[in-house]
């Protein structure tokens, strides 16, 4: 994480009533705000409900993150670490690879279980057939 990222915080759950200025004023109580961004939908130009605030110092950012949840304009916001989407995508790619490997292992396990069950069923069927044959022989012996 770069020095700049340590000063930046993610803010989720931002009210649609919030403006860049009102959010900046709210967070200035925790320290000097260098930059404040509310992320907008490209098509509708409406807030997506999250954004980022960059402070002058790491201490200010740490102070806000320790608070965690805070109310602003009647809505609870959550504050946490900000990180680049590329970093998250690397983690997601690794997670996706792990999930794919787990799926493949599960499929192998399922096939093994099916094969085992088929073998057990065949064995049980043979035993049942032998028992039926034995019962038939006993009945024939009794009829004699």
C-alpha cells in the first residue's frame, strides 16, 4: 500500500442526498481533507452510494477508520481501508482459481462415490440374488 493509500479511506453507505462539499465538511472534523469523491453511475450520473476521502495525514485516516460506522444525513456509513481494484482483482483471480480447483476436486470425489455406490449396489444385488436362490432351493426341498 502506497503512502497516498494510507491516507485514503473508503466510505460506503453514503446517502444519495450527500454532496462532495457536505461529505468533505463532515470528515473535516477528523482532520484536513485533501480530496473527497463520491462515485457516480456513468449512465444516470447518480451516486452509487460509496466514495473515498483522502486526508492530509495517515493519523486522520486511522482515526476515522477506528470509528468504523457513523451516521450522516440519516444513513449509517461504514468506513474502511481503500485499495485499488487491481489489487482486489488479483485476490479475486486467486480465489476464482481456488474455487475452480475445489469444484474439480468435488467432481472427482462425486464420481468416486458414484463408482463406489455402483460397486456396493452390484455386491448387494449379488447377495440378494444368492439369498433368493437359497430360499427357492429351501422351498423346493420342503416341497419334496
